[in-house]
């Protein structure tokens, strides 16, 4: 598990390494284009938070393992980040995509 540290939040947010590596790539691309977006993450057993991702707000990604980026997942994250609802990492379909890609990579 990697971590995402946002602004001055007391505790980093834990996110699966594969998903976090893709999130990092999508975030860097969006911010380089001056395209802020909303990001919804799980921050507790029954709690989610929506963060505003903007170039003026400090953000830090720590990915624990090496991850090969998968274009389809990256494209899906970019598309979601550009939507009116923003990028929701609590979306079960998105989580399923990440897990199925990880299982596929492990079986190859």
C-alpha cells in the first residue's frame, strides 16, 4: 500500500500501489495542463472525503512497489477526473478494473 498526503491533512491516505501509481500519473498530467479536479477517496471504514486537486495545494505520492502503467486504466482515470463528478476512487467499477488488471499481470 502506498500513501497520498494532501495539503496539511494529519494522516496520509492509504491507496493500493497500482491505483496510486496511475493516480499519480493522471494527477501530474491534469495539473500540468492547469486542469484541477475533485478526487474522492476512502479515509475510514465508513468515511469518504472529496479533495480538490489543484496546483497550489501540496500533494505527495509514495508508491511502495514498482508499477507498470496500463494505458486503459490511466485513460479511465483521466476521463473520470475530467467529468463533473470528478475522480471517485470509491467507485466499485474503478476498483474492480484495478484489481482485474493486477490479477491479469500476475498471471502473465
